[in-house]
């Protein structure tokens, strides 16, 4: 049989052609056609879970095929969404669930309320909300990238005001130094500027939280009316807007992209792609999963290589590798580490992460050429250590085995301030 390195190179050298061949297979084409024809009709979680073909297709696309039976579990993932760091998906150690919750949000968002005054004369507390993750070092908004989300605040028991924030090449032009390298500070400033240009001016503030994520909070305001001066009646009447209390709330939910050719960029909020774009995104993921799965049936090493090549550009640290059994298998093979047990201590985890970080430049894996060289190195070593009848691979992709889940959840909570 063909060795791992050769098989990987045959698939990876023209991945587009490989995916087209997979898409043309009758069973794959049939399920993809059904998904594309029907996903646009789904408006709620119940609609989604009620169509077994759509649900099964989506689960496979996100590498969650082994959890298809667990509908109650997945309902909780979907209903709580991913916009809040406290949501069920974000408390899991496996980021596949967070990605799934974001993709199938069905317009859901996250809402928080302020609190009424406590006893002893304490003031009412404002409503505040931060994104579930820190912003990246830079974002490229020079092309079709866009982040679009709705910021809404209930001002009092009867009044709600909102603004749709859009970050793209047009709205950021003239506000940032380099559209291809937009910084977190520039993103926060642009969001704040759009809020200040809306009916929420002075009622909601935006900025960067201590952990580097986007942060929103209700604020107090005395609106002097149309004349801009204290006193007056009618349009000139003054209005006091309290910062806190249960009548003040913040809601942030995904909004459709401004045009069909836009590509969603995740800044913590604003990842809704709309039915058509969502269908295309999921079908591409389904094809890639199908391709990797078929390759793994013949050679475990090829599936590992393809999976690592797909995931590596999204990694930010050695802990991301340790949190994924399949990625860990690749890293262990390349640097000669034995597999770890699920009972590792936090100190052992830190030492292992430090060793991986010293041996593997995670940041360099964003360079396609360096990533390809790394994966080929893995494939060559795998060939030298294994035969084609290697052990079943499925367990490597199920989130079982590898690092203890509770430990990873604690590590994730520490990163996001939970």
C-alpha cells in the first residue's frame, strides 16, 4: 500500500481537486443537496433538531458525528449559544462545541440585566457584557471580511434602542492605520464610535476588557433634549437615563452581513452568516471531514496529517495542542514524546506545554509552507514507526483520552476570567 507521506502529498498537493472528487460521490452529493435545499428553512433549535438529515450532516461537518445521538446535550449547546463566556459550550473543554453553537445560533444572542439598588443605600448596578474570548493581535479587514452584530439596550420599562455595528473595509477606512492589520484598540474605538453615532450615545459604552475582549456596559446620561440645554418641554425636555437597575439591559446578537460577498470575521460577536453562506460553509466542512475520514480508513497517519494541517493555523498556544488528542498525537510523534495519561497534574500539564512550545513554533504554523513542511515531517516519522494496520483512529477525534477534561475546563476558565 502507499505510504503515509505519499498519500498525504497526493491529497494535499491539490486539495481543491480532492474535495471536488469527494463532492461528486453520489452519497455525499445527495446529502449535500438536501442540506443546501433545506437549511434556509430552519429558524429555531427545534426545527434543526427535528430534521435528522440536516442535524446529522451538520454534526459530521463539525467533527461531532459520534455525538449525534446526544440530542439533549446538543440542545443545551445550541440554546445557550456561544456569545457568553458562561454558556454551556464555552464551559466545555472541546472547542468544536463552541464553533457549532456559533454556526447554528439561529439569531440568538446574549442578554444581561442590571440590578436594582441593594439595601444600605448601595447604588443600582449597570448591565455589563464582554465577549467570550480575547481579540486576536490583528485582523485583516482590507478585503471582504466583515463583523456585524446588533447592540441593544432597554433604557427603561418601555423604551429599547439599538444599533447594528458593522466592521468592514468601508466603515473602518480612515479610522485605522492599516486595514490589513487592525488592532484590538482600533476595533474597540470603531465600535464605540458607531455606538456614539446612534441612539445609544451616552447610554452604552464599549471598550477593551482586562482580558482583551470587547466589553460593553450601560451608562447614565442626562439627555438635554433637542435644544441641548437644561430645562425645557416637549422635544426640548430633559431625560435622565439611569445606568443600573433591572430596567436597564444589554443584548448583543448576530446580525446578517451587509452583502452576500462578505466573509464573516469573529471578534467575539457577529459570526452569523445567514442561511445561504452558512450552508456553503458547512458543506465545505462536511466535505473536508468526509475526505479525512475516508483517508483514515486506509491510513491513520494520513487522517492525522490532514487534520493537523486543517487545525494548525487556528492554534494560539501549546495548550491548544494538548487539548486535542489528535493534535497531541501529531506533536508527540514529531518531538518524540510519549502519550500522556488522563490523570496528569496541572504541573505536569504546564511542563508538557512548555516542552511543546520549545519544540514547536505554533505561530509559524500559520505559514502554509512551514505548516506543510511540519506535516510532511510527521508523515515521514509516522511511516517509520507504524504499519498500515495501525490502531483505530476514532478515539483520537472524540475528545476522549488525552488531557483530563475538567483540568482543561479550569484552564479555559482561567483564560477567560471565569
